[in-house]
């Protein structure tokens, strides 16, 4: 049982890494990405969230 849980956690960790990579790559295609990331504390993940909330 513990072994199965470990495998599930490792799988989820990999999915999270892949999702974060996709978010970063997609966000950096936006023309506003460089400006948003230049703000203190704003990385690609938070920047993508900001764009999603604020909109176009």
C-alpha cells in the first residue's frame, strides 16, 4: 500500500512539473510577459494567473 502511494505521489509530482512547464511556456508567448515578469515577485506562474484574472 505504501509503495502504491509513493508511486501515485511521484506521478502527481511529475504532472505538476509538466503543468508548470506548460504554463511558463504559454505565458512567455504573451507580449506582456516580459513586462509582467519585470515586476517584483512576479514569475511566470503568478504572471499567468494575473493575466487570467485581469484578462486581455
